[in-house]
C-alpha cells in the first residue's frame, strides 16, 4: 500500500498541536471514547466516480507522497459532481457489518477538502443542494449508526478547495518551493494579490460559511457523538460547538487542541498520554475509493489494532465506498474475517487496560484484573517474552482454549506457542496470575 510520506501543509496544524489532554471534556456523555477501541472511517466523495484518484488530493499536482500517480485537473474533478449518483447507497449494510465485527463508532466524511457537502447545505454552492436533487446523504448514515448501536461521528474539512478555487494553487508546494502556482487546468497562473481590506472581507465570508455548515451538522441530526476536523481555519469556537452538542468529542485538527490526539497512518514513536486514536487505511491506493478495490489483509490490520490497544488507543480504520454507495465485497469479507477473530480473542482488546509501561515485552500486552493478554503477531517465530510480569498460574491460547507451555526465570516470563497452534493472524495467550 502506498501511504503518504510527507505531511500536507494544509494539515500541518494536526501534527503541530501538542497533547490536548489539559482541556479534555469531562462531560459524562463523552467518556465512551476513551475505551471505544475500534472505529470505522468512511471516506466518500466525488473522486469515487473516477476511481483512479485519491479523495481531494487527486486534483493536487506534484504531491510528494505519490509522485507519478494519476491526477485530475480541478476543473475536471469538480465536474464529477454531475456524475455522482449513489443510487445503491447502503449505510445500513455498512454499519451492521461493522457492528457485527466489533466496531463501536463510525466517522463519515460529511465534506472533504474538495468542498462537496454530502447534505443540502444552505451555505455555499457545492453540495447536494445543487446536485442529486437536494438529497441528504448524511441523514441515512446517522440513522444507520443509531440503528446499529454505533456512536455517530462526522468528519468535516475546514479547507475548501472549491470555495477557494480562484485564490489558491493546485500545485503542492513544499517548504522553500518557489515554483509557479497551478490553476484549475494545472496551468501556471498568477494568484490574486488582495489588499489587507479585501483579504479581511474574504476571510470573514469564508469563516462565516464554515461556521454555518458546522452548525448545520450539529443541529440537523440530533445527537452527534464526535466531530473530526481536518485543518483550519478555526472558524467556530470549541465553546460554541459544546453549546450545540454538550457531550460531543472533538479532535484537535481545527483548533490545535481537543479531546484526543490523532496520529495518522504512522504508529507513534512514543506512547501517547491520555485519549488517542490512530487513523489508518484498510483500502489501499489512498483514503477514497479506487476501482482496483485492493484491501490490506486482516492479519495486517489486526497487528496494527493490537499494537494500538496495547498503548491504550483507538484504531479508526478507513474504507472507501463505491460511487453508487455500496461497499466493495472485499470490504465485507474483511469485516467478517475481523469479526471471526473478535469472537474468540476480542476479550483481549476491548474493555481492557494497556500493558504496563514498565513491562519489557517483545509483543503487545493488554490486561484485565489478574489476566495479561500477550499478542503474538503474524509470522512471529520466536518465543513470547515479558519482563516484570510475576509468576503465572496458567497460560492459554484464546482461540482454542488450549494450555500453552511457559517458564518463569528471574524476572522474565517466556511463553512457547507450539508451531502447530499458530494461525496466520494474531494469536493471543491469556496469562492468569
């Protein structure tokens, strides 16, 4: 899977922000997030119509993380709205499958950087108000979340490349890059040079537009459990958001502070403190839908998941629906495989505490009461070793319930999982002390 190796400048706020825990919400309706464990990210938008480009970033030329990838000029990209016809939109099927697999919340892209809103917004001129006959694609999603018993999350991008299409470059610029700006056909252009007063008026209008759309999201659909911003400007205050949705959980990517930290794709080098969530990609080729419909293996995602849980975080893993509103068959297959693993080993990753930071282990460790769960990753050949664990009473493989041999020498516990008992996925040994 090809993943971004550089941080997009427009999203730099997300990574520059320090730990947001000091101002974390104490509202009782928000406390579910700390132990949620598993969420489904759903990136859906106009790029799915083409099927070769990533959502929004497919119109940005010369992005350093996928040089040589197919690009669509913004003028052509925006016209995809004319062909976007989700006549098989099936959020009930998506979310029932996710619930069965053990997911606890979902986050859908209400509006990505491309600027196309999936609801008939009264603000702006690029939404289902102008296309699809005013169809609201968010309402069925919210209702499907509630029906499935999942917490409702909405993604919203303050950067809007349609709104700002005549005032921005569609050529990615790295630090110190003095190259030309690109226009709507990826042609070199001279960008406007507004006066301070003109800039102020434009910014006021843009902020009012963002604020209006966010307030629509927070007032049209009943209780919203989580809002997932992706850049600036911070056109609406945290206080106003909580006034409209007192129990909501807010990520830090708009304001530079929030209720949890959001590392993206790459696992953090150090264990984050407090609430945190790794957002990652299950479908390969980018965040949005691509016609190749390649998905990472279940083994790969499970390995990532148990690492996140061993450090007390949540995994928000992404799938990209087709332009007609269906999830690909391979997505349902992966969810079913994941759910089968959760049936026998989910107790090791849900409603557990992270492994102690002082324990030296060669595998991810989670724990509950007197039981530690040792997660042998796919392909691991060596014995499982944990330091500082004390002397156990028994060790059993969760998948089968079979006892596995162990020895305790000095401060080190060694567990030998017989080769014939290993699977192609994560194998969990429950050690009872």
